[in-house]
């Protein structure tokens, strides 16, 4: 009876370890050097939304 519980606990721990690994890498705050680029990207997104130019992008262009 305890074997399935232990297996489930091991699988859950493994998944949480994977989530934590990526969270530490992906959720770090922006550095001061990255802030101007982020502002520029936001301006481009707003401009694209206002003009509708995003509709002319290919999927490859939109993903990159």
C-alpha cells in the first residue's frame, strides 16, 4: 500500500524540482541594462496594435 504513495511523492517532487529550476531562471527581475530594451519593445507592441501592422507578420516573424 505504501509503494504507490512513495512513487507518487517521488514523481511530484521531480515535477516540482523541474518547475523550481525554471522559475529561478525565468522569473529573475530585469537588470537596469535590460529596462531600455523592454521599454522599446513595449512601444513597438503598442504601435503595432494601433496601426494593425501585426496582421501582416508571418508566424515565423511573430514568434521571434
